[in-house]
C-alpha cells in the first residue's frame, strides 16, 4: 500500500514537471514567434522607406531632366 502511494506521488510530480516544461516551452516558442513577426515588420518598414526614397529620387531626376530638356530646346 505504501509503495503504491509513493509511486502515485512520484508519478504526479513527474506529470506536474512535464506540464511545467511544456508550458515553459510554449511560452518560449510564443516569444520567438513574436520576435520573428517584429523583425518582419521592421523589414517591411525599411523597404517602405527605401521605396519612398526611390520615388523621391525618381521625381527629382524627372524634374532635372525636364529642366535640361527645356534648356537644350531654348538653345
């Protein structure tokens, strides 16, 4: 009788420990997933900024080219 109680208690503790480990692993995985999502969002923002810069550069180039064309036609 005593032996089975000890076994049950031991099994119960092992089960609790497994559950704690599982919860800890789930939390770590969730944290890693959030970090991955944040990194993806940072990359998106960076690309948006670069695209905006490219658009502004293109517009400046167009204006410069128009001015050059106008100057060339005047001469």
